[in-house]
C-alpha cells in the first residue's frame, strides 16, 4: 500500500512528495509551509526521554529521537531546509531538556536521516528494535505535529509531545519508496509536524514517521530494515 501524503517538512517545494501536509491525500509527516503532521487525537506523553524536537533555521518543523550521545534519527524529508537544531529530552518544545545543533547530516535512499550533534548529550536514548511486529499489533506513535486538520498546520502544532495508539496493518512504502510499516488509526493518527518521530513497540523504536493521510492510515519507514546503515554511521 502506498500512502500519497507526506508528513511535510520545510522544503515541500523542493520535494515533489506529498507530505503529511494538510490538504494532500497522503503527505509527509513533517512540517513545511503548511507544517507537517501533528498527532490528531491520542493524548499527551508522560515519559519519552529520548524525544527530540527538530527546528530548521529556528522554525519548528519535525519530530525525532536521540539514539546515541551525538546522533539524532529523523526523516530525510525533514532535513533539507538546513540550520538544524534540537531540543532533546523534554516533553515541551519550548523549555527544558538540552539544546544542541546539527553539524553533519547523512541521508538514506529511504525516508531516513541521521544528524550528528555539535556536542554529546547525556540521557536515555531510543533503543532500536531488531524485528518489526506483525499485522494487528498495537504500537505507539509520538510527535509534536498538528492536533487537527487546520488550514495551516504550523498554527495548530502541539506545544507538548503527544502519543497515540495505532494498529499495524502490514508492510508498505515510505515517501521515497523505502520499506515502511503501515498502520491504521487507533485513538489517534499522525499529521504535519509528526514527521521524523518514532513508532514504538515494547519500548523499542521500529519506525520513523514518513507519510499520513491524516485520517486513517500512516506509514513509518521500517527502522529494522535499515539497522545496518544506521549502525555503520551512528554505531548503534
């Protein structure tokens, strides 16, 4: 199954991808002029020490995770704008946690990107899973994305990290044709601004938010499929 709407990041114009933008059929879950997807529904997260809010040139755009002291994992469509910085380890995008800048970016042919930080950040890092769950499994998705299908999703992104339960429906492709995990709406669904955020199963990260129709279905690039690439760069 291919979702046609990307969770938009910053450079929607530079990408002929339908991000998780508000009025596309299946857009990237990032944020751009329309802002990427936010979790619509769900609730506020109470514990996510590995969460990272991504800013591009000071503007809130995507979600991400810290997977090692100097490495951030996010979506490729989130990093094209440059000037990357992160607030790490806080549930609030405007306060707390640790601030760090991105100094080097590695992208994959799928919708994955690794960003090296300008300093080592101590804390709890997301553990990457070695296998993905089967269809019918309930998993959790996290992000600061839009909380409703508003006209300009940047104006309705959440100040606090949100979480929702979704149900794995099977394998599909991400915004760039990479292997992804498709899931259907549970008590919420991803939207603009959620791009790059994690899908978690049993406390381990299995996916990175790529696309969503912001109503019923979302696709997360399958982290377990690309573990060797991540390890070759970040060592985890």
